[in-house]
């Protein structure tokens, strides 16, 4: 492999190049000598996470890219452009220049195995539902997007309520409590300044937007997110946002919030009144009735904040799908590790018995009654839930320092997050053979 | 099963003999100590119900463990527990045995039996929780201590288990509170507390500090905090945790303990302060000498001189020469009072053993070097004799005089290991000529702590020594940076990059230049520099660091002080 200075020189961009990748890619219309850049995603890759950013930016600049499912850890095939080589060199991303003949060899190899090439054509417009004052380091997805160099737009209640979700293809939910109970931290943190501030900000927003209290606002936001998916949006959620979104949707007409949140005690018959038909992933969950128990329902298998119920962390295994017949699920589990250490979150995992029929289990803990990573279709869109807060901080607590992804650039857990960002770019229409 | 039958036969045989319990017990001990476990077992069993019953039982547990017969312990345990159902020794052994045999369900039943037999005792909860914690089953341990708390109305007797459970779940504040309570009753747990709390994230540390520092001041909790601070790399905080303890004997022991760790970690200023405090409360010459030595290592020569006045050193000249004179000479040479150092060495010369005399003379010579008086340094070394010619000091003198050949040899084979030596060796290794007076002059200015002259000297040396020009300019640039004179440093980095772009110092110069730009808050220019460096020096060992700093400059990753 030639040195990068030689390569850059060949591309005519040796010195003082200050430009946006998009601008340069637009100028570099043709590839070098009919070659391709292979971005391996196996253990040869030095920076797995930034490799996603490289690919995303190539697509965004209207370049053709392919995702080679199950080939070398889910490699990417990109045009051999000087700007891409430059970005790879700057970010320490391993790329290999390969000839078209070698590409043909790879395709032949893939045709004979559980592999497939998926064209990536349109970079999805990414929105992250996150409070306006949240730092990018507050949330694993924004950390990953920022580190990989994938642009996103932060939106919150005001934007959702005025209908801005229609502007985006892909939505991630920051670790929000859509039941409006602020994760039931009331009795633990009610006098702590950050909690007081968060409560005031949410209450002010609720009143400004015409709701009596926070649960009222959050339930409406949840409904709009449901509609976003129903109309064709891609939803990705982690941690407590998964469980509480489901509860807020199913409990839209039921009082499931504690008195500290809405001034009235929850309906004692809430379980029977929940409308799970509208929910995306779960059915028949039991809503936790106590204000003093830091749990929302029995959807979460680990119950991290409930001492008597808390389950220990194990590891989860990614399901192996057919790349040719179920490319969507295959894309979502592309990784260089099949077994990954588990990590806690307000919602760490999902009780298997409560999943709706047809939900695709992407990762599970063998022998456990819970699963870690699930996906499904809803209306014209899709949703994916990933339990836990931060794949590289297994016991994240309030006040923990932010994760520095430059120290975890090969994180297999973070790769799963970034798989979700890229899969909406795939051209092929999913053909489901779910397990 | 065969094992059990054999044992039963042996015990029957042992019991049939009219052997007194104590004789049988002693016999068992002897056989065990001889490694004859199979023979020791029946004797232990024969005395299980006698006066030495508990010791015999523990012996039986040991030899069965050696023989891999732990399952055979359960039958005698049942008999013993029928007689003494609340006995913590038997109960603990029962839990241990069942755990080692992997009989989880029976283990839980045994624990429940124990709680019923001793309803107001914390021991069953403590022992069972400890076992669970050892196996990383923290959630179950949590429920056990919660059960104990409900049963007894408090966590008294379970404090350390509560602390460990909380730590295992990342509930650091509650863990620290429990450790504080545990240390009040069990001060020997200070190391365990520090070990358990070591992984606390930085954002939570202040809250934990407040818990351990809260009145009343207790030695064990302060010592635990001091240990924690040392592991967190905050030795000064560690000393602050201890320094206001009342000067009683336990505090003095804690100060000395802290000083020992500070000495072994090279935290000399902290060691000095702790030893001074200990010495005030418990005066001794040994503590004063250690404090003076720590002060000297911390660069605080004046305090060293005050701590060990010669007027208080007694009248034994040989002892003074051995213990006090080396420290005094070193301190005096450090503060520039080299004449006095030399006089002192001369006045005790007759009591100095040869090796010590040689060492002291070299210290005097080093003092003269620091004053820039190489002639007197040479004279002092001459007094040591031929051996001095091969000393580190002679190597430095050779370097200052520009005799790089001699300097290379002596400094490389010397005993010193300091950053200054690494710099000198790295520099002379790059220079091919054997004499370079300009280089020597620059290093001499550096030894005299004249940074400006040293930087100018290295720049001049670069012009006179082309084969090491990039190294010498890089050293000069670092000196300017140390003086916060970034513009001059940038001029030198620019020269390196323009004139010597293929040198080993070129990528380092560009990285340093980027850092200077970041100090000026000029992130765009810094980013351009870092990108240029990464693209142009793809083989540089500095690349990972440059990429990380590029991410930081672009605010792609959080700065070290970011918290949420």
C-alpha cells in the first residue's frame, strides 16, 4: 500500500487543503484508474467507528457505496477518490486500494457464501431528539455520530410539536422518559439543582405548548413519534426511551404517571386499560405502580435501579441472519464480534415474553428471559431498540465522566448504533425471514 | 462413598482406643503438619465433641480440603449443628463447604437455617453476602444485606458488606457512607475501603471526600481517604486528609504510613510534610533525617538544613559524618553555598569512609558545576582521585566543555537516570563530531538554570552542528515554550519544517506548533497544522497523539474536564 503522502500527491491535493469533504468530492468526479477503496471492518480496521462516517459522507456526496454484508466484518466498498483517502488518512481509518478485478473476485466469493452486497445510495437526514442544553457527550448515539463525523440535527419538544419530524429520515431518541416522570428520580434527586432545573424546563415547555403537565406533553410527543414511524420514518432508541415510548403510546388515555409528575395518583387499573395495539414492540406489560420503585414496568429485564430485582450483567450474542434474504437485519448486526459484554441503562434489556409476534430479535443473552437488541416494521417505517445506556461504560451513573470514543474506536457495541444510521441508506427493499 | 466408609472405620478404630482427646488432637495436628492428611482425619474426627472440638473441626475441614473430601464434612457438621445450632464457626464452615461443592439450593437453605437459629446475629447475612460478592453475584448479595437490615433494624455488623455491594453496583456515595461506618468499628479495613472505592469517577470524588472528611475526624476513615487520593494521583489531597488529625499515637502511625507510600511513589513534598508532622509529635533523629532527605528530593534544600541542624546532631563525629554530613553537603551545594559544603566535607574528612567520601566530593563538584565554575568542579573531582574521572559528574563536565566523546562514554555508563540525562544522551547521540563547544556551552547555561541563554546557545549550536541542527533547535523551542515565549518557539519550528522537513523532529515540531496555536485559541489554524502533520508524516510515532488532538480541536471528543 503506498504511503498516504504519495497518494495525496497523486490526487493533486498535497498542501493546504482546507475544504469540506462534500465540496471536494463534488469536484473529484472520477475515480483513480478504475480502482475501489475497500474499508475492511474486521480486526484489520484501525478505526471502526470513523469508517461509518467515511461511508456516510461518501454517500452524502452522491458517491456510490456498497455495504458488503458478512464480508470482512461488514466491509464497505467506496470509490477510490483522493478526498476519501485523505479523510481516511486523517482519521486513521484502514482502507485498501483494490482493482476492479479484485472486486470481481470478492463478488464471486460473496455469491457462494452467506454474504451480499447492498448498495448505499442516499444518506439519511438524521435528527436526534435531545434537550437543547444537552452536551453531545450526554448520549451514546450523539457521541457516536459526533465521533464518526455524521451530521445530525438536535430537535426537542418544540420542533416535534410543530411537525418538524417530517423533515428527517432517521430519528434517535435521547434517553428520555416519555411517561413524563423524569425517570422517577423525584424521591432521590428532588432537591438536587440539575433535577430542579430539568423539571422546571420541561414544565415550562409543557405549558408553553398547551399541556397541563409534563406527562401530557411527553405522551403527545410519543404519539407524534409513533406517527413518524407509521408514515415511513426510521426510529432508533436506546435505554429508557425504548420502554417509556412504548408505555406512553399504549397508555395514551391512561393515567400511568405518579402524583409528583401530574398531581394525581396513577390509575390502579392501568394495566387493564393499556392499549398495546398501538405500541411498536411490546404487549401486555405490567406498569410499575409504586412511586418509590425506580422502574417503569416489567419490560426491562434487568431492573438496574431496583435493589431486590436487579439482575447481573452478562454478555449478549448477535443473531446471524441470511444476508441474501434478510439484508436489513443483517445490516443491523454487522460487527467484528458476535458476543459483546452487556451494559446497564435505565432500561437494560427487554423481557422476551412481552415482545409482540413478528419482532426480530437481533441480539440475545443465551438462557436469559430477556433480549438486548430488537427491530421491527411498523406501518411504512421501522424501529430498532437497543437496551442500555453506553456500550463502553457498563455501569454508567449520573456524574460519570463522558466516554471518550477515541479510546474505544473499535467498540463492537458502538458499531451496532452506527449500523442503524447507515441501514436506511440501503437501496434494497427488505425481504424478511425473521427468526 | 468409599471414602466415607473408610473414614468411618478409621474413626471407629480411633474411638475404640482409650486415647484422651487432647492427645488425639495433638496427634492429628502433628500428622497434618507432616502432610499425612489421610491419617490425621480420623484423629480430628475422634475429638470433634471434646474440649478441643472447634479446633478439631477446623483441622478436619483443612485436611478434607487437602484430600478433596469436603463432601465428607457435611455429616459431622449436621451432628455438631444439632448440638450448637447458632455456632458461627460451624455455620460458616457449612456455607463454605456447600459453596465449594456448588450446592446452591442447599447453601441458601443453610443460610436461612442460620438466620432462624440466630435471629439477632448479623453473622449469617455477613458470611453469605461475602460469599456472593466473591462470586460477583452482587444483586443477590444486595438482597441478603437488605434482608439482614430488615431483620436487625440496622446495618450494624454488615457495614463493610453493604459498602461492597454498593460499590459493585456503582452506588459510590452509599458505599462511601457504609465504609465510613464500617471503619468506625473495624479500622483495619482502611485498605479494603480504598481498594473498593478506587474506581469512583472523578465527578463523584468530591462527594466521597466530604463523607470521609466529615466530623468527627477519625484516623481510619482519613487514612482510607488518603490511600484513595494516592491511587487517584492526588497525593496532596491525601496529605490534606490526614494533616489535621490530633497528634496522638494512631495519627502519628498514620502519618508515617502515608509518608512511606509517598516516598515509594516519589511524592517527596508530601513525604516531607508527613514526616515533619510525625517528627513534631514523636521527635526522633531518624524521622528528622528521613524528612530532610525527602525535602532534598523535593528540591527544598533550605527546609532540609533546618530539619537537621548540626548543633543538634550530638557529639559522635563518626555518626554525624555518616548520617548528617551527606545531607548537609547536598543541601548546601543545591542552594549554591558550595564553599560551605566543601568546608564541611573537609572538616569531617577523617571520619568519612572512602565510598562516602567519594560520593560527597562528587556532590561538591556537582555544586560547582551548578554554579558554572567548571575549574573548581575539576579541582574537587581531582581530590577524589582517578575514580572520579569515570563519574557521572565527570561526564557532565566533559559535556559542558564540549568533549562529546568523553561525555557519551561516561554519561551512558553512569548511574544517573534523570530527564536531563536523557536529553543530553539523546542529543550527543545525534552529533557525529567528538567536539562541539557550542553544544557544551548551551548545556552549561541550562545547568545554571539560565533558560534564555541556554535557548540562544542551542540555536547557535544548531548553526555550528548541522548534523544535529533539528534536535538542537527543537530543544531551544521547548525552552522557549517553557518560558511561555511561543512566538520564538514557532520561529524555530518553522525553520525545522522549512529547512529540515525530513528530520525526526519535523513532525514533533508541527505537533508542538499546533498545540501553541490551540493555546492561542486558534483552532482552525491548529487543525490545519495537525492535518498537515498527519498527512505528511504517516509513519510518525506521534500520529495517534496527533489524531486525538485533532479530534479534541474539532470538539469531536470531550475534553478531559467535560462532565455530565
